[in-house]
C-alpha cells in the first residue's frame, strides 16, 4: 500500500503546484521519493524483482573485484628513479618519492620511487620534465587493474556493462546512461 500512496502523490504533484498548494520543493520531493521507489524495483513483478536483486548482487561482487584489482596494481607497481630523474618536481614530491623508496626497501642513497598512489603519480605527471618517465607512469596509471595477467579488469568491465544494460532495461530505459541520469538531469 505504501507505493500506491506514493504514486498517488506523484500523480497529483503538478495539479497541486498549479493550485498553489505545493511549493516547488514539495513537487520535487514527490518526484524524488517516487523515483527512488521505482529504482528499488517497486514497479517490477516478482520474477523481475528476483532478476534485479541477482543483478545487484553480481554487480556488487564484480565492482568490488574491479576495485581490488586496481588497488593491487597501485600497491605493487613502482618506478625506481634517481633524484636527477625528478627534474622539475617540487621538493616535497622528491622527499615523498625518497620516503616511498625507503618504505619499499630500496636502500640506494639516490633511489626514489614513484608508485601509482595518487599522491605520487599525479604530481609527478604534472611536474616532471622527463617525458619518457611521465609516459611510463601515465601508461601504468591508465592500465591499473590490467598490469598483471591474473587481474583481468577488461572482462570484469564487460560483464559490468552487460549487467548495467539489463538493469536499465528492467527499469524501462534503453541505456544505462539514461537510467543513471534519470534523477539528476
């Protein structure tokens, strides 16, 4: 009965606004609550609700695995360079790269490490004058989750996209983009 009440309020929102009985905020609230319930599956039949729940569960698993693959690559990838290789970089970045080298067990006095952690790689990409090293770091950064054959984010992403498409179709949308932006555009 709750969704029926929400639907009836949703159905009269424009009429109530024209009469001056509801403010624009109240109209928007009726829309948001209705859309939230629909997006949770309130309009789906029992079979569709089960499929939607299965999709949600599989998406949660795949998205977690996808992020774990990215984090593993961020944790393991490193580029060992010298102080001279850090030309153009601010002193605090040079010091952070030196500390990263020490933390990762590099004992050479002139060893610095750039990792795929955002706090090291992004400033390095911004300030380094070494185009070849920036290219190497950028390629690793944009390939996170794919740097090892055991971490195949491409196949995971493909599965996620297929599930999102089916999720959107269940909710009456032709694309996931339309579904995703339904309440924000």
